[in-house]
C-alpha cells in the first residue's frame, strides 16, 4: 500500500481509499499547504497574520490549524475534471470530487513537492505541486498523455474553488490580459481606523495559466448547477459559459479542449495564490512564465529548483542504518524535515507560545544553529525584570499576544535551560551565556546567564507553603485551566519541571565555572523533589496536582483522570523518583497508559466536565490532551526512560510513534509516516474503534524531542562541554547499527556493534582505542569510530 522510492526521499501511497485522509505538506517562510491525497487542501499565508486565499463555502472563523481536519464535498481543494468528448465519460483527478475508481493511482509525497500519477481509461496523468522558496503561491503542473492507439478528444477542467471570501464584497472574472481568473474581495472591518490596515491586505485570489484556455467559468453556482460537484452542469456543454461572479461565490475554472494523438502528451502550468492587485499578478506571470534563465529554463522551473535547494538545507545531524528500515527512512528523510519546518515558520504565527518557540528551536539547534541561537536571545529580550517569561514571543513588529497567549501559564521559564542544554551540548557555544540582552519594557540589560538565573529564581519562588509550584490557569497542558485560578492550586508536573530545570541549569553553571550558582540551584532542585515526594506520591505513581480547594487529583481514587503521563516521565527526569519508585511508575504506565499506538496522556479519559480541573475534561475522550497518545508528552516519557537507562521500554514506546508497523496499523492510524502527528487517538480501553487514529496535525513539539531521544538516548552520541559522549542504548535485538553523526564541524562514521566477553563500552577512533567513551578535541574532518558494546 505504501513504499519508499528514490532511495527513501519519496513515499508513495497506491490507494485513495484505504487511507482517505493521508496527507503531506509543503511550506516556505510565507506560507504552508497541507494537501490531502484526494485533493482537499488547507493552505495559509502570512500578511503578517495567517490568512487564507481558498476558503470554505460559508463564513469561516479564524482559528489555528485543526486536528483531524474534516473534509467534505465543498472543502477547499485543487481538482481537475477530465471529460472524454466522444463518450462523455467524466472523472476527476487526483480523486475527488467525482471519486470514480481509477485504473491506477499513486500519491507521492516528496520533500519539496507532492506528486500524483494516475491512469484511467487509457489516459496517464501526472500532477505536481511545488512552492517557491520565499513567495506565497502554489506552482502546479498537469501533464496528460494518451496511452491508447487512437486519437482522443478530451477536455480538461482545472477546478480551484475559492469559496466565501467576504460578506462585504466579493467577485471574480477572467482577465484576458493576464490570462488569469482573478477573484476579489474586501476583508470586513467595523472600526474606520482599521481601514489603514485592511487596505494593505492581499484580498485577491488568482489562478494564472501559461496556456490560453478554450473557455472558463468564475461563478461556482453556475458551474456546479443541478449536477453537483460529482457531475457539474457547467461541464455538460461543449464549452464553459464564461461567467463571472458578482457578489457571488467565485471559483477558478478553466477549460482546455484538445486532441491527443497516440503517445502524445500535453503539459499545462498554473499558479494559484493571493495577491494585492492585478499589477502584482502580472509581475508574477512574467517572472514565472515569460522570463528565462541563461540555460533556457523558465522562471517556473528555476523557482522549482530554488525550492528544492531551500528544502535540502533542512538536513539533520544523523544518518542511520539499523535493522529497522522503516525507522531509517523516517529518521534520515522526514523527521529533520519536520523539525526544519517548525524552525522556519514558527508554526505560521507571529506570537508563538513561548514553550513552543523554545522547544521548536531546540530542534532547530541540530539543523540551523545560528537560527536557534538568535531564538534564545529573542525570547529572553521579552522577559520581565522579575524573571517571568511571557506566554508568547512576539516575532513581528506588528504582532500582539492572541488567543491562548492572553491566558496566564506558569511553565514558560522551565524551557529555557532544558532547551538551551541541547543547544550547548551540540555547539559548545558557552559564549552565548555572556551575551548582553535587554528585558521587556525597560532599558535594563543582563547577560543570558543572568536572565536564566532570574527565570529559575522566579520558578523557585512561585510556590505554595508545601513547596509546590502554582499553576494559575495552566502549565504545559494549556486546557488545564481551572486547577488554580484562585491562586492556590499547584501543578505536580510543573514542580517536577522546575526541579529538572534547576538541576539542568546547575549543570550548565558548573560547566560555565560558576560553581556557587551550581550548588545553589542543585540544592533548590533537591528541595523541590523532597516536596514532590511528600505531597504527590500516591503509592504507585505521582499525582498530577492539587486544586484551589486542596483536592489532590490524578490519583488512584479518581474514576477518571486517575493517572497522568507527564508526572511519571518528569519524575524520572527531575530525580524525585528513586529506583523503587521508578519501577512502580513504569509498571503503572505500562498497565494504565500503554496502547498499541503509543502511551496515552492520561487514563481513563474524562467523559464529563470536572470543574476543578478545567476544559481539558471537556475534550472528547481520547482526543488531544484528554487521553490521546499525545506524542509530545510521550517523548518526554521516552527521554526520561533513556535518561534513567530503561533502554528496552524507551525504544518500545518510541517505535510506536511512527505509523505503519504493518498494514493494519497503517490503516487504523490513517497517516503516512512522513511526520509525527500531534496525537493519535487514545481512550484505547474505552473506545477502541477510534483508538490510534491520527490527528494529521504536523505542528508538534514531539519532533525535536524525538530527535533528541535518538541522539542522546538510542544512539548515545551526545555532546557536552568536553566532547562527544558515546553511550548507545540499543534494543537487545539489535546487534549492529551504523550512524553518520555530524558534530561541531566533524563527521563521525560510527559503527556500533555488540561483542561477547566485554563488560563496558569500548570506543576506537581511526583505530585508536580511547581511555573513556568520550571523543575530545573535536576538529574538522571525517573520522571512523568503532564502538563495541556488551552482548546482552
């Protein structure tokens, strides 16, 4: 059903039915396109806030990207109708809206394009979508070939619905001078002072073609008629009616009538996107369709190559060869691409949540180190003088904090040392700690190190009389908003997060030769851990928190939300769980939370509102934070397992995160293994029918943590101030792996192999055995590293 091709750089799906919601995504710094295998699309561009140029058919509220995006007949998409002018047979590509069974079908997800290869009724069709590297538009090519021995008379109808653009003003028409359909609107506004902003927006949507059409239609209702999208009335005639849209829902529909001789093929090219005015559209048409480079390539082809080059910059620091080819393919090709996307786009937001911004850039540190470095400086420049971090980081001059970033959460300081540690391990850039950075709304400045120390002290002081951290209206779990609005409720997870952050910062301080600070923060971490064990240990696992009314929750007496994953995983990281407690919480997670699709966020899922916990309990059982296999939380747990040496369990949970261990698993999840989704449905014991279903949402902090689990844990090739530490934690069934590790300008070709008769890891570099498993004196070059680990 799926197969990697081109040495793993593409993944192909051969059915539009078995995985109907399978998808892939493309992006650049100004836009994102999430493309369904059937042709349905969600696309956004920045101006500077996220906007759409293809809309739903009714008034659409502005929201962030939605999990489990529902698709319906009139959902925005990119479609082509093909009609045989003699037999009148009609089908559509890539599959919707007609959904006629095709003779053969391939949906091919590539790193820098999305491709369909379709055969039906003797016609071969190849559709390709790509983007430019720094402009908001889609590049489409459509090739059709006659594979029959007779001449074929056909019509091709590109159908790009535009949808309900504006209740205030919308229209559309074919512009002969541009050879484009141009749909126009005005973004609604109420206050006259908003006009100065509204007038700058790109309120036009265009479909620009390189070939003059036979006919066209711009009125969606007229095109669809009584036949519906599966058999549009507009297609029934010899030609489209060349209609326009006047305060009617517009669509971009072109018609090309052609005759194809046997083996003859024809290619059409289109550009689809937003524009400010016709002048901009004309310029785009000239640059993409008329201009040619010195080698004779069109602007269309040149920009495609530029985008290929842009995407190729998102290479990771690992290339692996293991006994698990599917893991190899995902890690070598798709995981670093997803991390690169997060660092480049900031999830298409001008005010990314602070926790997301820092964790996404933790991953970026493995790919674009200078980008990550600047992100830490940018974030700290918005810190308050008292050490508190804002709920969102403003990354555009006109940005304001919106939505969830207007709700006070208490965890953002935690991520500073936790994420910075990964950057320092990878780069050894301790000079960053001495950079001078301002505070928000003041002329006062401090070093990066002083900023983070203040953040740690803020976390340490915002605790109750028990020594546990206040939660206010949420911690990492956004919708846990009613535990502490009165200012008394505390978070078990945040208390552990604070302890881990303090411990991590103490280690960084020690490396930075500020020993007194290291000792101070280590003592504070121990104090937190003691309070956690005093007030939150429930006998077999840790509670999630204590409410404003002094009710401990996430404990065995709770009928729902009895156990939460985060307080178990972070107990391993913080150090509050000793060996005995660690065994108990790992057993509890296995019994209560593990599923065939990964480890659930909590269980049992809430089925009704719990007012002292919050809106997380209102989410559908098994979705998102209410008991899903929430992959971000799962990676915390995996990292905790690797940190404490629980190798087998760590890999078992990690491997479940990638869909497609067999065809049954792939169908149940419904997702191609080209990204880690935000979640898979949970509530496995309550609602097994839907368990495992992918959210299809590729915005997730799981991606950088998954990568860190591979580097620090599975392959054990972690940097530190003294060099590259080598401590592989391979599953027992693996006897040998090969890893190409890029590290501080050096390339290490690492061969890891089990060997009988040894009791500790032995490392040799270019044949020279090291006294300890640490490569010091890192320098540029290519080095052979032989690692022998004890036979299990």
